[in-house]
């Protein structure tokens, strides 16, 4: 994501970032699964012509993605309360474990273009 994650401004998100790296990775893995499941629900709702439910599930997916990104991109310093954009490690690749967590959360072969694809099909 090429922007400052708006969720990082919330106090609850800052509390998540202060968790130990192992806990952040575990939470990120669960949220990644939530993202995949909610994307599938959005697709199903869209095919059933249930627009409001499709929008709901797409929003769930988006929030999960934002949290996964925040949890996997934050530096290894759990005591820091600065945002990702302000930290010097925001662009650093970090340890091998962090890179593995990022690769799991954001596989390079998948891009979430389904929302645009849904609207293109209806034209």
C-alpha cells in the first residue's frame, strides 16, 4: 500500500502494534483467512444480486487487509507508538520472518481486482 494506513491512527490499532512479533504474525494470519473468506462471500452475494451484502463483505475484506498490512509492516520494536510512515523501518525489509509473513499476507501472484472485475461484467 503506497499510503499511510488510516487504521494506524486508532488507539486500538496502536495497541495491536505493541504486541510481540509472534502474536502480530498469528493475528495477521487469521485476518488473512478472514480476508479470503469475506472476498468469497462478496463474490457470492454479488452473483446473487445482493448488492448491500456484497458491499458489506467487501468492506470486511478491506479492513482485514489494512490490519494485516499494519501488523506485518510494523517494525520489530513493540514499544514504539509512532506510525509506520514515521518509522525508519517502514521501507526496510526486516528479518526473514517478517519477509515470510509479508509474503504470506500479500502474495505477489494475487492482486485484488475482483471488485473492478465485478463491475466490468455488468456493463
